[in-house]
C-alpha cells in the first residue's frame, strides 16, 4: 500500500468544525446574543455536511489507487478498519448517556433506541434518528457510506471527475430541501427529520468529496492551494454569518470543496500555523469530541444548573471537560482498541492463510 503524506491542515480543521457543533449544542444565544457569531455557531448541521464531504475526500486519499479504480485494502479489511475507528468512542458515548436516555424517554422510544442505535441504523427511521445520543445520527449515515465505498470508488474513478462533481452537485441541490419546511407545523416533525437525516440525502455530498479526492490525487501542481483555502474560509464566514435559517448545502458545497482541496495542498505560513502539535492532537480527537459532547453535556448541565454559573464560565468549564475527555478517549481508548482489533484481524487472516496452505499441501 502506498504511503501518502499526512494532510495536517485538514486534521486541524476537523477540530474547528467539531467545535462549531459543540458550541451550537451548548447554545449560541447564551454566548453571542444577536451578533453574527450567533448564526455562525448555529451551523452544526452544516458542519456535519462538511465532515461528510471531508470523509469522502480522506477515504479516497488513503485507500484509492491512482492507476486503477480499486482500493489498496480488501473490502473486509477496509470495513474492519472503519469499525475499529468509530466504535470505541461511539460505544463509550452510548454508555455515558444510557442513564439519561432510559430516564427521559418512554419505554417505546427506549426499546427502539436499544435496537437501532447500537447497530447504526437510527438515521433510516425518521422518528428514531435522534434517539439516545442524537449527534450519532451522522455515524449511522457514515456507516452507510462505508458499506458502499468500495463500489462507489470503482464507479467514481471510471468517470471524468469534473462530470462526477457536476452530477453530485446537482443532486446535492435536489436532495437538500429541508429548509423549505422549517417551522411548518403542517409538514410535521417526522417529515423534517426524514429530509434532514435520511442517509440517501447525504450521499451526493460524500461522493462529491470522493471526486475531489481523486482530482487531488491526479493533480500535478499544488499552486493556488492557499488562495483556495482562504477563499473558502472567507466565503463560509460570510455566508454562515448572514444566514437566518437552515442553509442549503448546495450553496456551501463549493466553499467546502475549496477549503478541503486547498487545505490538502497548502504550504508555507498557513501550513505552519495549522500544523502545530497541540492543534493536530485536537484535530485527531475531533471525532471523540463530536460523539461525546452531548452525553457529557447531559451530566454537566445537572451540575452547572445547581451552581448557577454565568454563561461564559459555564461554557469554558464545559468545553474544557469535552476537550480533555476527547483527548483522553483518543489516546487511551480509540487508539488502543483500534490497534487490538486490527491486530486480531491480522492474526486471524494469517492463521486462515496457514490453514489453507496446510490443506493444499
């Protein structure tokens, strides 16, 4: 398998995107009032779309061969690696939030969550999408992407990347219509959840990221990366700062693409600023931050409500708790469990190979 350079800027940007989600769920109104920052940090759903696109890009960068439309790893190895990547923190988050989930929900919802959420199926059922640990709906969507990725890679690599980008962008526009029904009581919560969380509606964004990844692998020069990154970040700051409701991902997709494509190839001062060791560690811990922050908030709120803390101090304490727990989970949970799972799979594959050889002899 070809070893490609790390993409430190994209790793660091994951931390900032995860932070937007954390602040958004804490309550931007409490921190920023009616300032543009309130709208900016109310963009957690849009940040998840960024993660979907980034996921497609990174998976292609890590697994795709340039010369042929296949993966370096076998399908089984790829799926095992993805399982080992997401499940340690995912499981920990469910265990942390289990007492509140059992206490705050009806028996019917509790049983539905017990069946669907551990199996990463909740996003397929609109009324169950946000059960238990509601940010986990996006992992249900990601699991769908992982299941399709080997075949999607073959399809994407066989077509001109500009064509794939255009087609998936059109489908991104067509499938993102949740904003039309925000606040429409007649439309109903179940329908709004269906449009917001159903995995098929997010597939174009993921494939768009895959096409970006293949285009990046075939790119000859890295000139202009800094300009693309800056343009994307400035554009996002402006668009998200003036939005007044759910933003159409079709508007954001080109800006996300500029940030990802430019961030992957950026050099010079921007690379140095976004590649410091603490920032890279936070970026590596961003998945744990994303999946743990809501379960931790449920416990934190119980404590902080009794202390009657000012909003700013309340948030600083909460954010420090989430950040610390996420780093510890990454270093001593995710990495350790993932290493053992992959080592077991490698040992199992070796033993199976030896058994087949002995039988053939």
